[in-house]
């Protein structure tokens, strides 16, 4: 049972990257899942989260103010994968990005890290620099 994150790399300011997080051993559709990032000396922060696909209230997404309009989270349940499309990248987006999922938390609870997620993926480094 694990989450595998990938897609990080070095990109110039204004560029784009797509991060992927693939689950193995469990059905991601039943889980809220999100992306978080961390830089040295700072706490891990929520970037974006999406609710589970079985929520009766429909899909909900949350974004940090700093990435709204630039990042988009999506999920492909058939591939058991969630994506983070990152556009117009800025140097301040440089961080290690992690994905995490939780079966019982809402997307908001996960985004705010009000809960300890069931699973964390390993980090993938995103560096935005010229």
C-alpha cells in the first residue's frame, strides 16, 4: 500500500510541470487526496486537495491562495492517479511536493492537515529557477 509521486524537476520561471501521484494497494476513488509542499525550515503546507469521488456532495477542490489560478488538481480513478498541473511557476513554488490521502477526512480537513493522513507519498522536488 503506497502512494508514488513523480513529475518534479527543474523549470524556468513561467514554465509548467505536471505532478502525478499513483496509488497502489487501495482504491484512490474512495479517498480525499491532496498535494502539500515543504521548504527547509518551514512547515508542510497544503497546496491543493480534492474530495473523494464517492462524496454525495460532489467533487470539491481547495487551493492555497498562492496557487489559485495557476495550479489545477484532477484525478483519474481508472488510473488510480491524481495530478497537479502547475502553470506560471514562480521561484517561490520551489519545494518538495508530497501527496497524501485519507479515507475519512473531507478535502478541507486534509488540506488544512486537521487530520493525520492515512498515507503519504515520498516527495518530489520542484525547482523553479532561471
